[in-house]
């Protein structure tokens, strides 16, 4: 059955290309018991055209791709860099696209602090798309929107995980000169269900500390949240903090260095990742993106003068189009050898092994979250 082939929980990455390409609209993305979205086919409407399989990144693999060039890079606008996860290169690429009359697609928080993909053609919205978000995003109908804009001849920059970029490329089925695709070195994507429980738990504890918040937000603590940062640099780039701020002025801020934060530890210990992330089909440049971004960890071991603990980007230039876009950013950069840089970002090559505790973690995280980390 086609439902079984495209919705295999071990291979489906949840990019939703299958749903968006279906001519009969007989595919819906439905949440499983772990909070991940998978395609479900209404067989009574299915034409058996096979388009859903043709656009599936796990069923239509691209070949490996070695970068043309590799750079250490820093946005010279210090305020932007400090608000970015690493060196602030995304913002420069996004600003260039918007200045050319284009639309930038990427991941942003929803009003309920979940993560979704959407697009903007407004400069003032770019900060919402800036920064890492360690939760799988909902793509919605972004691929269709991107295609429509490209067919109108408008510039588009699409930023996503390697598997999301793969899904977009397969969905489009052809190249567009006005499309710039950007992915990043990906550890994996975590469960939206785990994330929702976690922020509700943190918000609930913060709400109790404020009489104002107890009165207004006791029944729905998440509504009290005003800001979330996964990569706050108050303690520096290497010791980044997870920060959650609520309404009010007293006892309204939670801050935890990432390697002590329970949610980030569950992510880094591979407890809350999507099953397909443990054997990702989009590693080693298979997404066919124009540019790949990452943190340039241990940059001081490769070159001098790029580690002030405020964030340095690793930029992998995969295509000539990507090279042109990067050259026009005006950032401070220095070319480095690919192997020298990638040794500190093994996620470009490898998928991490599933933690043996993962099945029990998903069963008991609501009562015993910290027991697993």
C-alpha cells in the first residue's frame, strides 16, 4: 500500500513534500504518539500516480556533494551577530534577498511557541527567523508557495534542514535561477510534543513565582511566555544559554546553560529525535543546497583571529549560485580546508545512534524527565 511506503516511521523525515505534490489532495500529515507528523493517504481518492514517492527524500536520493569552497565567516554588524546562533550569516543572506524584492522562508515561533515554516518579504520580520530552534518545524504549504513565487519570477531564499531542502528540490522538479537554498549541519530534529510539554512545565513553575502571572496565566502558562532563545550568548557563544522569559518584571526569567539544560540534554543525548534522524538520507551534501551553514566549533584550531566567543559561522559553498550570494554579503571571511573544518562538525557526515533509553523516555518523560539525562 502506498501509505506504508511513504509513511515508514524509520525513513519518513516529515518534510510534507508528498502532501503538497498530491494532485488529489488525498494525503494529510497526522501526528503520531511521539508528536511527529507522518503522511496518511486516503486510499479511496488515490490515483496511484506515484508522485508522492518521487518527491520523497528517502526514496529518491540525491548523490553526495563535496563543497566547492569552505569559509569561516562573521557578520561585521556586532549586534546582529550577538543575536544569532553563530556568526550571523543567515541575516546577511536574508537581507540581500528581501532587498531584491524576494521572500525568505524559514522557521519561526508561532504565538503558542511551537515552530513552523513561513515566508516574509519584510525586513522587520527577519529577526523572527534568526537563531536555532531545536524543534521540528511544520512546513505546511510552503513548497507550493515557493513554487508559485518562482513561477512569477520572484527571488526566494529557502532555509531548512537538509531533508526539508531535499524535499523542496524534489517537489519543484527543476532548477530556478531565482531560488537560493540554504541548509545547515543538522544533529537531528526533536519532538514538538516533548518541546510543548517542556515549555509548559518551565512556564508553570515561573508563573507560580509571580502573583500577577498566577492570576492571569495560571490556566495556560504558555500564554505568559514573551521570549524564547535557544542560543542566548550572555555567557558567550560556547556556553550558550536556553532562555525563557515571561510577562511581568519579577521572577519571570529562566536561563540555563545548554549542557545543563534538561531539554537540550535530551536532544544532545539523542533521546527525543525523529526516528529517521538516526539514519538520515540527506547527509554529506545530498540535499543539493546552494549553501550549508554551521557553527565553526574549534575555529581557533584551524585559523587565528576568528574566535572572540561571540560566534563564528562555518560556510560550505556548494554551488556557483551559492558562491555568488555569499560573496555579496560583505561579511568578514577566510577560506579554510574542508577536512580541517568538517572534523569539528561530524553531523555533516554521520547520523547519531538512537539512545537505548529512547523508548522508555517517550513513555515516562512527563514524570521522570531528568532520570534519563
